[in-house]
């Protein structure tokens, strides 16, 4: 598994919630052959290369900087992503959101 995939999964397990950097690194250590140190780069890859809405924030506590990350995604998009995801191949978010929207429209029309 790539670090991009591991970071995506770590964020999706906590969808729409802030996840501390050490927690993401620990997850990648267990999922990959190595711990992902440049999480900021993987978050950027997910945003710029795959279209996912990842965010980063930092907080200073007692002079120590703490980083947090999150992904913004709807429940419908999560369902579609789970269906489309194949190990080694992250689907682009435009496909995920498009299919989620299509499914929502179809369900609405069937009512």
C-alpha cells in the first residue's frame, strides 16, 4: 500500500474530523512498510492529484506546534468511494462525487 492510500484511509476513518499528525503516522506505519513522515505532501497529493478536500491546521500549545488534518466528504460519497476503491488505485474525487450525485438523483426520481 502506498503512503497516499494509507493517509487517505486514515482520514476517511475519521471523515470530517481533525486527525492529529502522530495518529496518521502511526496508522501508515502499520499499513505500509514504513512510517509516512511527509504527511503534508501526501495530503497535498490527495488534494491536487485526486481532487479530495483535505485540510490542514496547526495549533501552538505551550510553544509546541501540533498539526492536524481532515478530509471533507459526505456519507453518500463515502459509500461510492468504498465501492470504487481498489488497492493500488485511488479513484479521482470527481468520479466519486459524480456517481454519488447520480445515485442521489436516481433515488429522488424513483420516489
